[in-house]
């Protein structure tokens, strides 16, 4: 793991603050000052910040947090806006968010002290369920796109004004239902299997519909239920068991993929050698 990321994940410091500490010579590796920003921390390294050893947690801890609107999912904002780390108890300062909820969105946010688990869940195709409200009735075009997916060369409608992501592909929704509808609004519950940048705002923005409210109510089988706004809860034993099983399956799949890739390369090499041998025999006949 990159040095500043390692410090950020295991201490109270943000990545920017970690960079400043590295630059100032406050970070040491095995008692020697380390100023290499690109250094990849390896197992067995002893990293110190201001003379205190950075100790990664061995036990997995995951919390569910009901993020309020008007709060950023980041450690520090250059505009001075509130972040989740201003709201969360100090003991969760080093926890990593699993994905994002944008400034105007609310609801279930998972955080963990394991960067590996955070990355695995974030990159997964686990269901993410949202309650949302748009400013117009649902059209047949929207329903078709929710069922079949959508590919946009220009997906900037609904995006943040400074976003550099223009095109986007939307997978078919895993599930959707219209909960209530009026002349100037529709309330829906939708389930998607990706977590792309402002995905739902961009999706409905393509149809000139503005998302007025967006609340995540479930992620990978973890339900928000009646958890109050700005409150946290630890995972239950059953939820931890599910995560451990998920990680075990993921690692098994990764090993299988590596094995298949190696076997495919071996087969390709064998085929190449056979082809060369046949070509040599053919040339000798000539």
C-alpha cells in the first residue's frame, strides 16, 4: 500500500496531511527518515509518524452509519465544508468509507478499519438499494433503460460541475418499483449493482429529470432500518460472518483467475511451439 494511504488508513491523518508529514521528515521507516512519496509499505515494515509507530489493526471492525445530507465523504475539504469525520466519534477517524454518498445524498454508509475489505466490497456487484424522488413522472424511456441498461457518450447531466467523467455505461437495474407518483414528482425504490460516480443522478439527468432526494437504504444485504440520522452501529455477528464468507469467496475466485490465466498462457505457448515445429517440418520437405 502506498505510504500516504497507509498512514491515512491507520491514523487520524488525511492523505494530504500524511504528504506534508512525509515532506517535513516526520515519517520514518525502520528509524530512517522516509521521504519517498511513492514508497509501497510492505509486511514487516515499521512506520513511525512523529516518533509513534503506526500499527494497522489486526481485527476487522465494520460500522453502519446513517450519513446526513450536507456532509462530504472525505477526510478534509479545501472549502471548509463538514465531512463525515467531523460528525463521527474520534475512534472512527481512521476508518475507510466503502464507496461514497455525495454531498446532497443521505443514508447507509459502511466504514471499516480494513482497506482490503473496503476495496473488495466497493468493487463488488453487491446490491445497493436507494429510495429516491425525481421531479417528473416516470416515462416509458426511463423504464426501458432501467430494464435494459444505458450507454451514454455524454453523461454530464446530473454530474458535479467539475466532474471530468463524461461518458458512462449503466447496467440494467437489479430491481425497481414506483412507490408513488404525482404530476410533478415520482418516488421510486431502485436496486443497482454498481457504485459509479453520481450514477443515479446522471441516469435520470439524461431524461431531464432532477433527483430531489436520494437515500441509500441497503448495501449488500445490510439494512439501514431505523438507525437514526448521524448515528452508527457495529455489525452484528451474522453480518461479520457474511463478510468473512464474501472475502473467502473473493480470494478463492482471485486464485482461480490467476491459475486460469497461467494455464491459458501455458497453452498458448504450447500451441505456438507446435505451430513452429510443424512449420519447420514443412520447410524441410521443401
